[in-house]
């Protein structure tokens, strides 16, 4: 025998159940005794279903716009091609200190006019002069790779 389920739309975020506006199926007693009396959810009607679909479409469009912006940033970074950071040099072209993600983020902001979070930058071990590939995660689906030249100061 199949268990009966009740469809509801959540009006607040509920741990282990869903977020505001989500369409969920719960046991009838849970809906009747807990969710509905506390105004945590409301029953599904055709009008409510249309609102839920409308909200989902708006959210999808918003996320798509964010992804498009990340793609545009990736294109801008690839167009520049080479970024150069100057460091003090010792023997055997070894640099003093290291190149930090904050330096790379500032370099991108200064040269490309794009804001990149330093936590999204993945640097290789840089301890000599030369050219390096640096990965920048712009979006969960978009990663840019830039060329970084370490030059003597």
C-alpha cells in the first residue's frame, strides 16, 4: 500500500526539507500538525504552482546572467594574455618572498578592471623568474587560465 503524501510550498527555509518557495511532499500529519499551523508552508493550488514556476524561471535567468558575466570576464582575461608582476631577485633568478593570490587579484583589477576574489585563484609554486599558468575560478562552471610573468624589479 502506497503512503499518502501532501504537497506543500515552503514559506521559510527548513533544515533537511527545503528552502523558501520549494515544492515539497510530506506526510499529511506533518503538514497538518506542524508546518501549516506554524505558517512554515502552505497548500498547493494551481495559482501557487504558477507562482512557484515563475520564481524558478526568474532564479534560473538570474543564475544564467551570473554565468554569462563570468564568461565575459574570462574572455577579457584571455584577451589581455600576459600579466607581469615584478619581484626582487637574488641568485639563480630566485625571487625574494613569493607571489600571493592578493597580488594577482590586484594585478587583474589594475590591468583588466575586473574584480576577482583572491580565494578563487590557484597559484603554482612560484620561486623563480619566468612564466606561469594561473587558474582563476570565476563560476562553478567557468575557469579562466592566465599567463603570469615574474620579472625582476
